[in-house]
C-alpha cells in the first residue's frame, strides 16, 4: 500500500482523480474544477493516489489541520472494490494520522450509505455527531446533513468542526 502525493493539478494523475471524483460524488458533495485545482496551492490540503503492486487503486484528499486529519474524499476505483483495499488505505492513513475525521451520509439514506457507515465502523471509526451540517462548497449548492465520524476520541469536537468549516469550506465563524 503506497500513497503518491499529487503535487500539480495539470498532470495525468490529478486529471484521473478529478474525472473519477466528479463522476462519483454528487455536485453538493464536491468541489468544482477550479476549487479542486486550488487544493494544489493550499498547504493544508493533500491529494494522494493510492497504489498497490504498481496499480493505482483510488485516491484520498486529506487536510492536515490542528492535531487531526480531515479525510475530505476517499474513493477506491470500482474495479478494486471488495478486495479489502479500502481497509488497507484507512489502516495506512491511521498510522500516519492518529486522529482522522470524516463526513459520511447517514446510514438511513439507503443501502450504499448504510454499507459505507458499516465499513467505517468496522475499521475503527465511531460516530461523533449525527446532526453535523456540511456547509455548501459554493453558492447554488446545498448544506448537507451528514454524520461526522472519527477513529479517535476527541477532547473538543466543536473546535474540530469549526476548523473544518473555516479551512475546508471557507465558512467563517
């Protein structure tokens, strides 16, 4: 399991990530192309492709924040799903970032959302907040009621939420 940081928005790896990202995540849950490209100029944000045995298996977008990592987006490409690669990615990320927070759709939204929540629970995450609100990425997009999960106990989840909203979404407090 290897993470390859993508440093430039205009290389083939970044284009592959954006192509899959924009096809996989609904518009309210993702950045537009310009916002995605801005990630490469944001020191706290890191875009990594994931690789096993020389094959690119997916990607993660993480934010290195104050004492924790925010896993903004995480995808294993469809042909590699069901092979425990997602669990390997989370294990490797947890070794690098002891405290990870992420947003996920509530389990009651459907079978896919339920399966995703179970996946995170099985990989050592717990639900911190079932009333978490993801700010919109830009005008015209909706605020989303999501669940906030973490692989670690937090002393101050309100501080973490505020930092995510401020730095990741540009939503001031």
